[in-house]
C-alpha cells in the first residue's frame, strides 16, 4: 500500500519535466496554440522547462485551460528527462501551490524545524511531562506554524509534515528526557488514511530509540476535519494497541465538544484555554469545567487544564479535582527542558 502522503517527496529542481494526465486533445491543442513544445504518448502529455519561473508560468496557463476541460488534471514533475512514476501524482492546483510557496515547501521537505517543549505539571507543580510543539530551527528561516500547516495542506504535504514533525518530537524526546516522563505529541487525524500503515514510522521510531511506549501520549488536534468519528476511534485503538495513550485537545471549544469527548473516551482530556482564562471569576466557565471533570471520571479520563497563566486559575482547577495543568504560569515552550528531577504520573 502507498499514498501521496507516504511516498518519498523530492524538491523541484531548476530544470525538469512536467507530466500531465489524462491525455486530452483539447489540452494538447491549447498548449500548441500557445507555442509550447509538447510531447505525448497514449496516456501522458509532457513538456520540459529550463527554470522554475517558466515552470510556474506554464502551470498558471494550464490551470486556465483546465477550467475548460471535462475532468481535472493530475501532474508530476521529475528531473529533466526523468520518467514519471506511479505514486507521485498530485493535482495541478497542488503543484501550482508548491511552486508559489517554494520557500515554505523547502522548509517542510528539508525538515528545517525543531521541537520545543512546554511543561505539564501535576497538582503539586511537579513536571510530569511536556507537550512538543513545532518551531523554526535554531539557525533556520523563521515561519508561522499556522501558515506552514496551511501551505502544507494546500500543497498536499500535510501528511508528510505531520509525520516528520511527530518523528522529530520523538527523536528530540529521546535525547533530552529520561524514561518515565510523559511526551505529548500532536497529530492531525486528516493526515492518517490507514492507521496501521500511516503510523508505522511513529512506532518504528519509538522502537528504534528503545523508548517506552507508555511514556507517549498522542494528542489529536483539528477534530473539525473528522467527518466520520469512527475513523478517529480506530486511530485511537491503533495507538493504544501499541501501548500508548491518547488525548483530546481543546475540549470545551470549537469542535472538541463534550459529546465528542464522550464518544472517544480519551485517556487525557485537555480543557481549552478559553474556558480556563479567568475561570476563578466566571461562574459559567466554572460549571462547564466541573461538567467536563465529572464526565471524564465516568470513563477514566485524566483532565488537564491548558492555558494557566495565573495561580488563581490553577487553584480553582485543583479545587474541582483537576490534577494536571499546562500554561505560561509554569513555563513557555523552550528548546530545552528545565533540569530534573521530574515527578511521575500513574497514567
């Protein structure tokens, strides 16, 4: 089994060959009218380019032609005179986006990012774990994490980015953290087409580095991308079958509703910062937090309060039985963790 998200992805060279399919007499005629030198077989159309600027102009012209065709084109770019393969076809719009955002695409393909860690503490403020967050590499080009993932989605690279970011977090944790410290690692469910296959890199990395699967908590974000909850339930099952825990992020905000929480029954329930912010003064927020805590207890989920910035917020959370917390009050994301010793968690 293979897919565009798991196939090797190579940077676009200055000179190359653009392949297109399906073959279309209308497309051939339109390109020839533009004076372009086009070759074709019974199945493919191709043309060569000598620099990336000409490739970009060519694809922009083909996008206009595509709008008049009965079906969408798929394309791939190879080194000059290279042969097209079976696995690297993407939509024309994705290829156009890869050329348009070449700087961010190179950051993704060349892994020019790092993993920073934000501490997670227990009720006694002992660090029991860290959430790993994607950040620019120390000597690399700066970027917005949100923009990087948006470009990854537009270019068909979000599975690639999600996977490489997960692996980078695991590798960083192996270097910087002792056994027994929890490592919360984000994942995008929309990037996982087949959990048994798409998560292979994750499981192999943990095994290769001789890490304990029980130290890992895989944290689902962007639940709004899940159209069928059964898919996410299956992903959770696969993580758990390998000895790892799962967490649901942003509960109480957006699409991470209490209903979703009750269906998924995660091992860790992370209450969104919008509910935690000044919860010590807001009776409505307090009741919502209490409801989440009580419902989590029914299926054995441990509750974690995100976005703690004031001791008063932490005090309220502890008073209603929340024993894990995260936020600037305890520490911002940093490249290196504070010196131990760390506390232990029984989860």
